[in-house]
C-alpha cells in the first residue's frame, strides 16, 4: 500500500518537474522513489494486512510479486537515459506514465475485490495505450497504439461483463465471499457463474497475451518504442499472470472441473502457436513477442496446476523471464541504434566487436530457452515438476516439446553473433553507452541462477 | 430510493439478463464486423454499458450498493478510455487520412 502511495506521489513530482522545465532532477527522483517504494513494499512481510475492507491485500504473494515488478521497472528506467538521449525535451510524461502503469500493476497483484482487479488492469492498460503510441510521428507506433487500444478495450468489455455475471451469481465482488459461495454451491454450479468465469478468463487471457487471444501482441510489441516494449513484455505480462493466478487460487481453486479443461487448451495452444510462429520470424523484436506469448503459455501451466507451492514456482519463472527479456531487449536496442534494423542479420558478427554484449545476449537466449545451469532451466524444471505432481503430464509433454522447438530460434541470434561475419560497414562501436547496464543485467541473471531454490520456497 | 428499487423489481431479473446479453452481443458483433474506428468505439461503449446495466439490476435486486459503486468506476474508466481512443484516432488520422482500421496494415508477418 505504501509503495503504491509513494510511486503515485513520485509520478506527480516528476510531472511537476516537467512542467517547470527542469530536466536534471527527473531521473534521480524516479530512482530514489522506486528504491524507497521497493523497501516500503517489503514492510509487512509475513503479516497479511488487509486495507480498505479487503480491497487491497498485502500478503506474501503480493509483496513478492510487487517487489519483482518494482525492481523490473527500476531496471527499465536504468536504460531510459541512454535510450532517450537524442530526445531533447524533459520526457516527464513518459516517465510519469510508466510509473502510473506500475501503480496499476501493483494493484493487480494485490486485489482482494474484483473492483480493484478492474481498476488495476485499466490503470495499467490506459497508461500502456499512450506509451505504445509515444513516438508521435512514427506511423508504426501510432498503429501499434491504435491496435492495442482497440483490442485492449474489447477485452475490458469481456472482463467487465464477466465480473457483472459473477457478481450476479454470488452476490459479492469480494474474493473471499465468492469462494464461500462457490464451495456452498459446488454440486450444481449456476450457469451464470460458469459463463461469468469464462468471460473473465477470456479478458485476462487477452491481457496476458495467450492464445487464442494473442493476435495483438506481435504487432503491438513490434510497433511500440523498444523501451516501452520491454516494459510491456515484462511488467505488463507478469502483473496480468499474477492477477490471474490470484483470482483462480483465491476464489475458484475448489471447482477445478469447470475451468481446468478450457485453460489447458489455452495453454497448449499458446505454447504451440508462440513457439511455432517465432520459428519463422526474421525480425528479432517480433520474435521476442512470440517468445513472450510462449512464455505466457508456460506461466499458464502454473495457474492450471495451482496449489500453494505453484505461487513460488510462478515467482521464480517470472523473475527468470523478466531479467532475461530485459537483457535481450537491451542488446536489441543497442544493435538497432547502430545498424538501424531489427533484422536478425543485424546481429552478424556482434561478438567480434562487442564480446561482452554478445555474451550477455547469449546467456539471455539460453536462459529463455531453458538450458542448464542458467536460471531459465531452474524455473522450467520447478514448473514442470510441480505440474506433474498435480497430474498434468500431457500438458507438460507439450510444454517440453515447445521448449525444444524454442531452442532453435533462440540459438539463431547466437549463431549470427559468433559464427557470421559483420555485414557491410556497420560495425558496432565497442564504446557503447549500454555497457554498464547490460553488464548489470547479465550479472543479475547469473546470480539468480545460483539461488533459484530460495524463491520457490519464498511464498 | 426505495420506490425506485421497487419499480426496478417489477420487471423480472431474467429480462434484465437477456436484455444486457443482447446489448453485449450487439457490441461484440459491432467490434468484429465494423471497420470504422468510431463505430468500433461506440460498440465498445455498448459492451461497457451493458455491463453497467446488468450490475445495476443485480445491485437493485440484492439491495446491495456494491454493484452501483462499481458502475461509477466503470463510467470514469470508460470516459478516460474514450479520451485516449479519440486522441489516438486523431494521431492515426494525421498519418493515414482515414479512420478505416483496414488502413492499419503496416505491421504484419
């Protein structure tokens, strides 16, 4: 709760500094504010405090996920000064919108009432619509924003109608009250509740970017400014999946039969579509979008196989996904700035001039593919083991096949970097501005790989 | 307030549910079938407002104000959404000179 208040105040201060045309204090204020929010967020660990009539629940689940989200945003902000170097204006609007989006995502992980779920999702989405279109004079960015807006508001409609039906069936929007109602009427579920749950699941699937409602993700990810894509692919996705997990585990865990099959089909479709489509992409940014869809499918497995243990597995998975994605996008931004293209050919011969960046990209790719000893392997291993423990063997087999397909397209940039010669004269300047940031992300990824067990047992 | 609720309750709840589902379906079909961005915005509004009406009906039948409070939140969010949508539409119109969403075809695989 204090973290949300802090971040909102920081966002308003940032807007104020922008209004009086002061550029210098903007980023320091953001860094200090986010660090402060990260510490304040940890207060109340193991206490499970309820705020405002159970609207907001600060239990270990939400504290852990909020920590991940705030930290991820901090990492994204570390890349902001170099990414926005050519832009001369103060950029207070973009920073403030990222912070407001973060506030929305923090609410999403900690909601105790469907009202807060809706408010959180909309706070996140409305900020992201604008951020996606923040390159005002780039037609691609405009188009991405428009597509994101149309599909996103469509999904909100489904979510809302689903919430209305759930409210009509159970008479409350409180998660605990819905759980009690569901347990009482376990024998014969009213159709209204089943349909409402299906509509809510469709709305959430849209926000996660899982099949069959994933079609917006590649276009939006490709068209948005790359830093915003990084934010969207990490914070947006993790917050949505955490919200979905919270909804399912706190209200509908007792009636698996009415949603398990549907979600299993969604997860299988997501894993296959994500991995197979990524196969054919020459545009690396678009490939990451499909890779994000595939990872949404893996994370859906945690939702399907939910018992209390799965929360820790999901936490580890989202951390590994987040850090590897940020590293990969950072290298992609660097390559794009030097060569002007997102094509896979732009990576040719990167290792020769920038061995450090090439190494960071390599471990990011291997971690996303799930190669031991990196953290991506530990995350996938724990996820699959806990899913098998719940009796989801066929689902896990599909996920492993998908994982094997994914090795091919994750290795492609690595091969391009190490085995191919630089194309033309566009050799990348080895004194790049991103050196420190990329090193930091790579070090984090290796450190995380050493202690995965800590996070699995955390919540 | 009491008389309003009594008047609302004179119509059976099923009628409200059927009516709202019909409105919602019209909204969904409008979004899927129409290619004009403004009409799509209107269809999305229809979807949101059908949810509003349904929440109000449930809330009146259960004598529980929570549903009506939710409606205020939805109205605020819908207003913000339309403001953003129209702003985006203006920006898109500047570059493509049309509000037909088929013009949005630069990004595809």
